[in-house]
């Protein structure tokens, strides 16, 4: 069996809480974070979102940033979550500490705010000119924590966070890094809300993953990061879980839609199981991608059936709590997977009433306690990017 | 062929970037999707916006498009029956 | 065990369409933002797919297919893409419509195409390649991170045989011109070939795509061996010599074995001292080349440097337009490429002759 890479710290901020404890309490009490947009300025107040009800000003104050800082909202959320992860792991940041962050639109919130000003040649907020680079948001966070070594950004749409975790784990295994902070961040923007709206895949009610009557996703925002460390560097530190498997494949079917049989998802899960060196029967819980669009949930179900045939383990989509946080989703759900392992609980899939006619697929709808040794987490994105991660207990 | 037919062909060519095509290249009964003109689900979403923008017809479910965007003939009939502008 | 990695195919699209190695002269530009020269994309992409693609995607797919064809690889075992700003034209288009139409009546095509992984995804779609696929977007080390990933893939998985790696960036009308507002571009238009004669802030910019077909197999027409690379986010200017020495030492090399260094000088007098410090110290006795006066500076411009290095190692020819000093190298064996942007995202790439 594969040794894997140790997780020594986690940090998360989402619509269901400002830290890991708050997120966990929401998950076990079935408290979702879906509401009308209040902080995001948009005409689409009818579209429910998973919004974090903390202003940029408060976040900046909490991080003790100077007044003329150039943090995007994604950077603010990211730094907030990294702080928790670093504190928990008592991480000493040095030259051999890397930072890998996934983000889909990075600093789009500031780009859309200042686009017209910049078009008119106004230089007042020119410190945000480079915010359109996803790497800009990543560097702000790295700078804040004094990370000067390996810093990188992955932007594979909704699988970015999961791919960042995968790269971090691989770099530790390859001996390229001793410690690395990995995860993802994305904030709500007019750009993404209107983009998904133009694709007609946003629901005007709370999203219903895997329900026969699901009618689209809720967009969310959030950030989550894990501290990964090489085993020889642990020196007795508490280990929260192990990253034991990862797989990445491309659906190569359509720019946005998933293939009917979920080929990319199937291949990603298959590779993750192979890296972990376990069979599909070992998986105790699957935190699905489960966006609640017609297309994703049926394709993902098909892929799950192909991997697990009749022995499907417990399955749920926590996007019914947080909304779809895009690049952060894979990282948020990694944290939830680790919480599931630690507490031996399967978190419920909210808003589920009727199984899909085609598959009869039943997610877990009430908090369930049971021994859990392996959790699989799926993240799929536009461009056919599919990534699966497997987490296990320390020594499991 | 009515003016609406030609108008539709022109806007489809423009909206969907069918650069090499001429309205005369699209026949009225030719299937727009699949084996005919070869449009796909992204084009369908573009056409939904075109219906709203040009003819004041608002579709809320993308699957409705499947019955309307069958051919230029079918689209023209639907527009005549439902247009608000 | 570390495997040897060879560059067996290259697709290069930039503002320099001519072949400097066959004696073509460099193209001259008088503006600070200039475009890449497009090949005939129709030879590579079907019209129905082509109709929606922005230049970044077209350049990416086309250069990828040129590289694969040269390496005689049909479907690579992984596709790894680097892009600083991704599909900027579509981002700009969707954003402008959104703002102008007050979030109403928006169509999805430009949104779909705006995601940074559009290019990598479209290459996968075009090749029906279901293998590993990732896109890195870390400013001027976007392509370098892709190369690092490729290097790790070869080491990790004995079944990996060939990997397609590339970097793409496009200019867009507005977002690119915003760089005038924060001093990234020179305030006065200059002639590109005079870039390094200027003593002023900012640089000139353009666009391009560079894809490389990497393989474990050395072939008759192999360009070069990809040795190793190094990425570091922040380096103090006074430490650059030590950093590079440490990198060489880590790879059991010293500065003497570097026959040619290709430097990313971009004419910005606030940051070119990183290069000058090296030119005057550690690498003062080494042949020094430069390239951003030809293709401009953009996040994945270092793809052009790799293209140059690979061609120099294969042909032994060194076009004089690249030369920064008078030192010569008769038959270069090892070429080091050093790049940074605005003092951040530093990278070193080492290629060797085969």
C-alpha cells in the first residue's frame, strides 16, 4: 500500500462558517449557507448563492492589512483560510515551504470593478491592473505569509483546488518540497454569476444534487487550504489525515458538458484508486462533485456505477450546503473529507426528495455515523478536467 | 421565403460566427443541429438569447429550444406565433 | 530514478514568423503592443470548431499540433499548459457585454471560452486525449511550472512516454493596454530592436504560443535534452548570483559548463539589474543572448527562449541578432535560460545538446 502524504493543518472559510469548527457544526446540523446575494452587487438578487457575509473591509481588518492593500476578495478569503491552516499545523514557513493555489477567476472581482475606470485611463486603482492574472491573487497570499520559494497557481476551472492538492502531494513525494500549503480560493463575482446564468445552469432555488427534479447549481464562494508535510519532517506532529491517492483525466468530450457515461470522471477515479493501491470496496464515503446540474449529476452517477458497480458506498454532495465554490470546491471538500474521516461521519446531501429515474441513485440524506477509513472526493471542471482525490486515516 | 426567414438566417450566421456561410446556404427545412448545419448545445443557448433580444420571446428552460430550433421554418413559425416585438 | 527527457518537436507562433536560423531577418515593430503572426489555422482546425476560438486557443492548438507532428506523436500521455492570463479576449468580451448591458441578455460563448484552461481543454478535445491535463497560471513561471510537472510525470510513472507541454498568451485590446496605467509598458512607443538601448521603465509586449513534444526517446531529429529547471517566487537582486550558483551546484554543475545563457532582459530599468548583475559577475565569461526585443515580454515569452535554445543546440547556429556580448561559443553543449518579471517569478531552465 502507498505511504501517502500527511496533512498537518486545515483551514476553511465558506458560507457555512469562518473556520473548520464552524463548517463542521453546520455539516452535522444540516445548516446550509444558501441565501440571496447581499455583498455581491448584482441585478440577479433572485439567484441564491453561497455567500460569505463578511465584507472585504472586515476581512482586511482581520488580516491587519494596510489601507491601500491590493488584495482581491479571493486573496482575502484565501489568506483567512491559510492563517487557520498554518496555525493549526504550527507551520514554520521557510525556503522549502511551497504554496500552490487553485483559482478559476482569481481577481475578477477587482477587474470587473475597475474595468471601466481603466478603460478611461484612470490610474487611481492601477495596483489592481494585474489582478486579471490568477497568479496575482496567489502571490498576494504568499507575500502575506512570507512564502518566497515555490509558488504556483492552477486554473482548471472547478477542479483547480483538487489539482493543487494533487500537485502538492506529488511534489512532496518527489522530494521537491518538504512542506507545502495547497488548496483553492474563489469569490463570487458578477462575471461568474452571469456566466453560469447565461449557460442556464443556475437554479433559482436551493440546489438539489442528485434529485430527479434538480434544476441547476447555486454559485458559492470560499477558500480552503491544507498543510502537507513530508513524513520525515513531521517530528511527532499530529496528523489529520493522509492523501493516499489522486487521479486526473480529461473527458475530451465537450467544452463544458460531461460525456454521458462520465468517461473523464471514471478515469480519474480509477487512477486515484491505483495510486492509493486500494480496490473500490475500500472506499467508505464519496464526497461527490454533485453540482446539481442535470448533466453533471447524471454523468457522475454513470461514472460511479462503472467504478463501484452494485457496491456503491455512501455518497453525498456538500454543495447543497456551500453552493459550488468553483476552484475552491475541491479544497473545501478535501477539508470535509478529512472531517468525515476524523469524526467517522457521513455528511448529508440536503434538498433530496426523488431519486433519478434513470439510476435510482440514493445519496445519504441524514448524518450517518460509521467507521470510515477511506474517502474519495471528486472535482470536475469545464474543459473536461476531472480530478479525484483519496484521503485516509493516519496509519489507515 | 419571407423576410423573417432571411432575417433569421442572417442573424444566425452573425451570432454563431458561421463566417463562411451565406443565407442562401441554409435551406428552410434543413436541420439546424446534428447532421444538418451542425450546431450544438452552446449554439442553442445563443439562439435562446437571440429570441429574447430580437423578438421578445423568453425561454426559461433550455430544453424548450430543442423543439423550436429544428429548422428555419420551425423557428419562423414559432416566432410569428409568440413574438412580442 | 530520473529519466532523460528529450525535446522532439516544437511549435512556435510569435511576432517573429521568419526562421532566424535560416538567415531570415528579424521583424521590426514600432508599437509597444504588437501581434503574433498567424499561420493558416484552417490547416489545423476544422471550421466548425474554429469559428468560436479566440487567438489564444487557435495559436495553442496549432502550435501543439505542429510540435506533435514533428515528434511523430499522435496522442501524448499528458497535456500540460501554462498561461499567464489565459483567454483574455473572451474574458474582455464577456466582461464588456456584462457591464454595457447591465447583466442582461448575455450569451455564454465568450464566458465558456474565457476560462484559463480553455486552451488545454481544446487541445484535448481536438486530439481526443483523455490523459492527464492541467493548466498553470503563475505569471511568468506558468510555462515553467508546466515543465516541472512534466518532469515529475516522467519520473513518477514508467508508463509515461510522451508529454505535450506549452505556453500560450494573447493580447486583447483593452486589458493588455491597461498595462500602460501601472508602468508595465513603456510610455513612449519604441522600435522593438532598440528595446535594450532604452533607459526607462516598462517594456513592450506581444503574444504567442510555444508547445514542446517531450519524450523519453531520443530520435534522429531530437532538438535537445531537457535537463532540469528551478522556480522561485522571490529573490533579492543582490542574491541572484548565489541562487544560480546554488542551482548549478545542486545539479552537480558549475558556471564553467554553461556555454550560453539566454536572458530575459526586457528593457525595464527597474528590474533588468537582475540580469545585469549576472552578466557582470557569475556569467561574465559566458556567451549571453537575449530575445524580448524580438517577441516582446509576456507571461509565456520564455517559450521563445526555449525554442531558441533548442534550435541553437540542434543546429549549432547562433543568430547574431540575439547577442548581448562579444563572447562566442563554437559548439554549445549547455544552455541556461533565466527569466523573471517585475522582480518576481524567477525561473532557470537548463537544456543540453544530444
